[in-house]
């Protein structure tokens, strides 16, 4: 999975952006465009597929449209070591998600790592203790089942943080409630470090370009 964040410029060719996204769809890649709120970016694009070379070609195509790439995150879909005993029907959406989820247009993305700081070193905890903490964390997350779809992808060795977290919801309120609630779990409150948050609204590429002011 590749998350790309762009700022528009006077050089941006909106028609070329549409063509780049549609070309990716033609290659059977999943592409999720979204308008980003705030100053960090104008346009976000999630690209999901089995071939990293194909994802890189999408990045090149998007950059050739006059958009300025201001942020990115590379990761892989995965099954956590703490979830391997789950039924196959619950693991399949983690490995092969179908995006975007219908009816959930609010999106946020953030990277995170587990802390290595003195006594708050996640990687010095026994597996059984880590499993206990992650079970508590998962229990909090399941309170938002149906309201929030969470996709956690692994990035250890691929990017600056160890995981990328993408959340989809109907309303931004749901995103806020979910993240706030789960931050009180010990796995987050004591052992998690978070990177920058990007939030916005998912739409087809033409709608997103209108929202970003690139199409009148």
C-alpha cells in the first residue's frame, strides 16, 4: 500500500490527474482519492495492489501531472502476530481489503511506532504481556465496529514508522471518538508514538478535484 499526499500548483493538470487515476484502475489497482483538510496537503491518494513496481508507476504518473508530492507512506497489508488465531473470515479483510468501504467518506491516516524508551520499551516485554495489552486495545476498537473501519498496515523496514493506520467512517466525529478512546489503552498511552495525522473526505477523483479547487 502506498499513501501519497500532494499539494496543487499552477502547473497541475486536472485532466492528467484523472487519467493517472483511471489508468491505475485499469491495471486493477485499488485507488482511493480524498480531499485533505488543512495545510499539510490538498489531495491524498491511497493505492493498493500486489506489485510495488506498479505502485511506483502510479506515483510517477501522479507527479507528472504538476502535483507536488509533499508526503508519502509505504506499507504492506498484514496479519498481526497477535491475531493469527482469528477465523479466516476476519483475517481476509486485513490481507486483501476492498476499498473504499461503502458509505464511509470520512478518512484519516497516521503512522505509528511502538516506543523504546527506558522502562517504556515495548520490545522488552514478554510476548504474553504484549498479547494481553493488544487484546485490551482490540476490545476498545471493537466498540466502534460498524462505525469505523480500521486498516493497519506494516511498514517496519519500509518507512520511518512501523505501522500505518487508515480509518474510514461516516462522520469525522466517529474518527475522533475512536482515536480518543483507544489512546487510553496502555498499549497506546504508554507504548505508542504517533506521526502526523492527515484527514479528509473520500470521493471519486473528479469530485475530489472539484473539492480541492482544481476543477470549476
